[in-house]
């Protein structure tokens, strides 16, 4: 059976939503991405300005792009 243009648009919307969702991390995924633990993640937020979005009083999210930019700003060049 052939896909109609409408079906293809619906599929594109789903894949866009999925890729956008993959760009947002919860605490556990942020820890994996940053190769750290929950205690250090909290310290990074509180003391080092790690950007996050507060979804509710107990739920935080982190955008991949924000984490990458934060890491880039903190990069230290080593001179030989």
C-alpha cells in the first residue's frame, strides 16, 4: 500500500516529537550524559550554574543543547 502525503506528514510529526523528546533529559539521563552522579549533578546546578528547567517542585529537566553550551563554556585549554 502507498503512503499518502497525509500519512507522511503524520510520520514526520511523530519523528520530530521523538527527536525533540530525546533532546531533553531527566536527572538520571543528565547524570549519564555528564558522566556524574545525582549528588554532583545537584552541586553543578547549585554552585556551578548548570542550566535546568523546573517542571514541578520535584521534577527537573535539562536540554541537551544547554548542557553542551555549559560544558563548552567551562572547557579549559591546556597549554603545552
